[in-house]
């Protein structure tokens, strides 16, 4: 889905990152660089990170 439409995720305020909900509580943060897509994080929203 991201390959076909790299701007589908909502743009964040930091470093031109994009974020989207993948499935219920999972979110994916990524960055589009030229013709590449770099996954920055994959987060399970049910868990609380320590920092």
C-alpha cells in the first residue's frame, strides 16, 4: 500500500516522517527518501514504552 501511494500516512512534525495505523493498535512510522521508503518504527499501541 505504501509503495503504491507513499503519501498515504499522516505527516508528523518531526523530520518529515509519516505515520499510519496498520491494524487496530499497530502503527508504522516511515520516511520517503527519493524513491526509497525507510521504516523507522513499528509500534504496538497496547504496550507502554519505558521512554
